[in-house]
């Protein structure tokens, strides 16, 4: 059994005319498996290829074709299950889900209704306020994707592109443990993050490689707790399913809108009809697509062309042993090893590339300072140039050297920013640039004293004022910094100015 922990849920509450309502949400996330070939054919999965160029006989539904399982898709589903701390089912089976659609030439989708490859798991979802909640995963099954109908290329005809037909999807089904729009988005963000770490799905929502069906219902305060205690769905309201959401923003807007629609119906004395709806982002509303279909509508039956899928525990163990470090573990390690704040650790572990960059920069250096520089200076600078971290003109060695120069006291924080800009735009070795361009911080107190003496001698009136009002010492500090080209050690300047003015 899984040991599940729940933080006290903080449901989104919507006040209606008859009292408060709470939201209950369950997600079915479709994640395209990262593999070169499709689930049951050798055709390529490459995105953006010439229409109908990646189509094998199996994908085209040719008579007599036979599906052959792609072992890498199985491995990817198992890795994903392991990443979600889920039970891996050593025995699973494929079923046919029968329905007609022009972009589904087989006339059925091969899926896993009765015996999915992955069972119960869990995801730790972090919310903006620093709290975290566990959302339970019910199952993950492997299934084929459908093709694409193109309706907007010709006024009189529709086209069908079968490139996506038969590409492997993982359908990740959550329990109805999600309590608000932000939590739903945070859940998808976390799933996406884990799969990107695992390399099992690239999470590209724009290309449709990650999309979610969102189930929403509303209930009265206290009802969800009754459901949780009993796992009896009767305590929850009737749900509607909003299909195929492919942006975090739309997921949140659709949930909010759908909940308000249901509340209006219920407060009017009506009842919610269980159905499948579509979200229209232009109008910010959901509309009915079809009444809810049941499993028996699809005449599911075991696919006679495919044997049950049997895998061995040792195979699962090998995959488990080879898993990369996952986000929760990496974040905890960054906090422990580099002394980072929770927030900085979250930002740096949001994806693998920034985490790798940070770690290489911080290795053997001041971790907190490295985090500051990566998050504030580097990310900001890259954003300005619309660059990804993998295309950063400055590498972790160079940034790390700059940080080491600051820590050693060779350069001030202000000069470091100039140095960063030079290395970023021109390249080079930071320590050499500091030498060549005379950027070294002046810690030589003699030189600083001489500069301060000169300023004091030239500004007798200011000296008188500063003796009356010690706050004016700041002016002398500023002048000294200016005179030394910003290279004087600010701490030393402050001390010397204070000492001289007191004389
Ligand atoms: P179906 O087979 O009809 O799609 P599932 O049992 O697969 O139904 O559930 C689909 C999704 O609906 C799951 O993610 C589940 O968490 C969610 N769900 C179930 N009941 C509710 C409810 N009352 N409110 C919101 N979501 C729900
Ligand atoms: Mg379902």
C-alpha cells in the first residue's frame, strides 16, 4: 500500500446566492511518449513532417495488418510510473475502443481500459503560497493517438493527416483530489516537470504533446471530507468533462467558468447533466459537445491481435535503478547542499537545463551567490535576448569564475556586473579580463586614504556639514567610489571616510 499524506486542502470557495460552494477536479492528462517510432508500428513520430509521410500499414488500418508493440514505449510508461511512485503492473492488456472518426482508419483505438500498465501513484503538488499537497494518481495506460482532421485549408473539403495516428500516448488519470484552478495548473506543471526530467514526454503543450481533459464538479463545504473518508463518490456532485485543454491559462479559466455555470444551474433548482464539453477561449465559456458516453458504448474488447503484456520485476528494477534524480529530490539537495531558499531551489529545478547550469556554476563556490547570479543576472539577461539557457553565451565556468572573484574580494559586486556583461558579449576568461582592464578592487587602504584625503581637502564646506550631520558621510563615500572608478572596496571606504571625518 502507498503511504499517502494530505496537507489540509484549501479548496477554492465560490459564494453563491444560497451559500458557499467548493470545487472538485480530476484530470486525465494525455502525454505523448517520447520515442522515435509509434506504439505499434515502425513509422516515425517526428513532429511537423510532410502530411501523411509517417504512416505504416498498421497506422492506415490496412486489412491484415498486425500491430507489434514498441518496447521503448513500454519502458517509457514504466519510467513514468516509477517517477510518480506508482505500482507497476507486471501484467497488463490492450483493448479495442471502437468508434468512427475520419482520422481513425482502424475504426478503433487500442487502449488499456481493464488492465493498465501503471496503477496507483502520487504527485506532490507545490502551490504558490509555499504549501504542498499530494494528488493521487489512479492509473496510467498506454494508448494510440488519433490522426488530425484539417478543416481550415479548403472551403469545401476537409483533409486528414495520419502522421499522428498510432503515436503512443500515456493517459495519466488523477483521483478527484484537486480543489481549485491554480492547483489544477500546478498539478499539470508538476507532471510535466517530472516527465521532462525522466525524458518520457517533452511536455510541449503547443504541439499538443501534453493535453488535459478536465473533470469539474461542485459540492457544499464538508462534502469533500465525507468523500475522502469513505471514497464514496455519492458525496460529490455530478461532473462535466472539458476536453483537450492545451494551455495552463485555459485550464484555469475553463475550470472557473465551468464551476460557475454548474453553480448557477444548481441554485436555480436544476441539476447538472454529466456530459463532455468544449472550452471556447475567445468567448471564455464551455459548451456542450456530446452527452457522456459509457464504456459499453465503445464495445471494448481485448485486442485479439495482441498478447497480454507481461514484464518481469527485474526489468522494472533495472529501469528504476537507471532513473535520473527527480525534481523533489534535486530541490531538497539544492537546499541542503547549497543553502538555497525554497523559492530559489524551486526556480532552479523547474527544468533540467537550468538545474544543470546552476550546479556547474555553484560547484566549489558560494552556492547562494551563484543562485543569485543565475536567477537574477543570467536569467534576466537571457530573457532580454530571448535566449534559452542552453544557448547562453556565458558558460558555467565563466560565471563561476566571476563568483569566485567576488568571494575572494578581487572585484566588487558592481564591477562584477560590468565584468559579466563583458564576458557575456565578448567572451574570455574573467580573471584575465580583470587583470587586463584594471578592474581589480582597491583594498589597498593607503590608496583609498589618499583619495579620501584629496576629496576632504577640496571640499571644506561639505566637511563642516558632515561633521554636524553624520548622514552626509555618504556623499564622501560616493565621491571616493567615483574617484576610484568604482573599484574601491566599499566597506573599506566607509570605514576610512568615517575615521577621517571624525578627525
Ligand atoms: P470516465 O471513465 O467516465 O472518464 P473515470 O473514472 O475515468 O471516468 O474518471 C475520469 C476523471 O474524472 C478522473 O480523473 C476522476 O478523478 C474524475 N472525477 C470523478 N468523479 C469526479 C467528480 N465528482 N468531480 C470531479 N472529477 C471527478
Ligand atoms: Mg476516462
